[in-house]
């Protein structure tokens, strides 16, 4: 249904609606003109007939009756009815086609006719619709006669019906043509807008250097593209400054952190009996933690700038997982965690062993950190449709469904897992997956509560 809400369909519908409205007005106007012309022609015909009858009436009523009889056949051919009355309304003569029926003659009609005007109305004579003209004639001998002439409206009605039928037949293809024409015109009008939308959709933080193409017409579309290009240029400049700052700050922090860590290690070795030995150990651990955060920030800055040096080579994920499990052994021992590892027959992937090792290690650290005492950590590997899949899960608090996408954003913490660090580990793992043309997903566990992360890496590097 959404496709029918598109602008193109809207323009086509408006075109059809405008055409239908215009046709309706035109048909109404011409139909009105047709009716008026038909009525005018009938009135003229009856007026001519009345003028002839006036001359006959002037010669006397007997002459009129003889004339009506002699013209009976002609009157029947054109379906013409004639009736003559006295001033009091008594019928003097009529055509035989009326079958003994009388025209209507009201006081209002008499009043109009008495003023020298013709009174026109419609009535039914023997099932035939008739248009009737009534006029009062005054003669020199004192006679006053109402002459009523009626003409069948059958031919006029057929003409009106034929006009409406022909118009209705023509309306359908015209409306269809209007809809098709509106669709085609809208498509041509929307083509540059669709091109702008496609170009804008391709522009992300990684390729802000791309621009919307200009057509060189100088019209509204080109002005829109110019404004968008100006906005993208400003965004590119802002992102560049942010990346440069992050990379520079991270790089500058590495040296003093290395010095602090080295000095703490030296104090611990040279002064084993110092009462502040525990404090030196804390300083060394925190310096190591800060160094790890700085390394992650530096990696993300380089990834944003697409300056990550990546040499693809065959990588054995099972070996990376084994190394990662050895590094979380302190967590496993202290928390008495149960490990469920199934990595049989997992093929090699194409990628960077160091980066993939960082991604897997971050996921294992995350699972070990949030698994409860005597909890469970599952590591399962396999192949699905040419993609190597690694799932790492824990039975901790889990991640709310509405936060499973945002949990991998930088400095993000799910509401159920506060206090989990700087919020960079999952962001780094996600970037590493993207660099390897794969993806990282946060899912719910298949059984019970907890969190499940699914890392997908293609077996072969995409060309």
C-alpha cells in the first residue's frame, strides 16, 4: 500500500482528478448549450407555426377547422399538436393526434399570454413528452383566441441521450490517458529527485566526499542539490575535524599512559616490600585499562577515516576463540562459570587475525563480565550459506529488545547492564565485522534469559 502513497501516484491522481473535473465542466457546459439550442429550435418552429395559424384565424374559425383537417397528415409526421380555445377556455378545434385530450391552460398561463408573450411549458400527451407554446391572439372583429402549439420532445430527448452516451464513451479512455500521462510526466519530474535521494542515501559518514550531481539547468531541483551539497560539505568538514581530533588525542595519550604503566611496573619490581605496593598495582591496572580505551578510540577514528590497514589472509577462528577463552580464565575461575564451546569443523575465513581476535575477545570479555555467579557462557561456531557464524551468549540480565541495535553504538550501555565499562568494546567489534564485509547482531538467547551476539564473517573476501 505504501507505493500508492508515493508522490508519483499522487501527481497522477491529481492529473486524473483535474482532467475529470475539467471534462465534467465542459460536458456540463456543452450539454447546457445543446439543451438550450434544441429548445430554441423547437420554439422557433412553433412560433413559425403560430404565425401561419394567426393568418388562418383572422379569416374565421371555420377556415381554421378546415386547415387543421387538411394539415393533419403533416402534423402527424412531425408529431405536432395544435389546439384553439376561446377566451373562456372552450376548445374550438384541435388536431386528431391529441386523441381528445386537452393542453393545460391555467390562469397563470392566461395572464402571461394576455400580456402579448408566449408561455412555454412541458406536458405529456398520450405518453409523449411535448413542449407547448401558448399565445393569445386578438382580432379586429372582437374575437380573442388562445392558440396552443405543441411539438414532441422525443427527437430532442434522443439527441440529449446520444450526446451523453457518446461523451460517456469518450470519458473512459480520456481519463485513462490522463492517468497514464500524469504517471509518465510525474516519473520524468521525479527522476532527478529520485537521483538526489539515491545519492543522499549513499552518502554516509564514511563517504561524505560524494556529492549530489547537478544537471546544470538552474531550476529548483538544481538549487535543492546545491543546498544539499553545501550541507554535506559542512558535515564532511565537521566529521573530518572530529576524526582528526579523536585520532590525535588518542595518539597523544598513548605515550604518557605507557610511561605511567612502566613506572608503576618498575616500582612494583624494585620495592616489593613497600606498603603502597597495592596502590602501585592499581595504578598499573588503571593505566592498562586506559591504554585499552585509547587503543579502541584510535581504532574507531581510523575506521571512520577508512585508514585501517587490513591485509586479508586465511584466519582460523577456532584458534582465536581458544586464545580468547584463555584470557577470560580469571573470570571463569572467580565466578565458577560453565563453558559450552562447540567449534568443530569451522572453516577458515578471509580477514585480519589481529582485528578478528580483538572482536572475539571483546565479545568474550562482555559475556564473562555480565554472566552471573556459576553462570553459563556458550560459544558456538558454524557455517550458514557460505558465511561463518560465531555466536557467544551468556545467561545474565540480557539486553532489552528495544536496545539491541543501539547497544553497539559508541559509549552505549543497555539499561539492564550498567557499569560495564566505557561502552566501546561492542562498537569496535561491530566496526571490525563491517570492515570484513560481515555484521554483528545483538539477539535474545534461544532458551532462557541472557544476551546472544552473532558475528558473521564471509568465508571468502568479497571482490
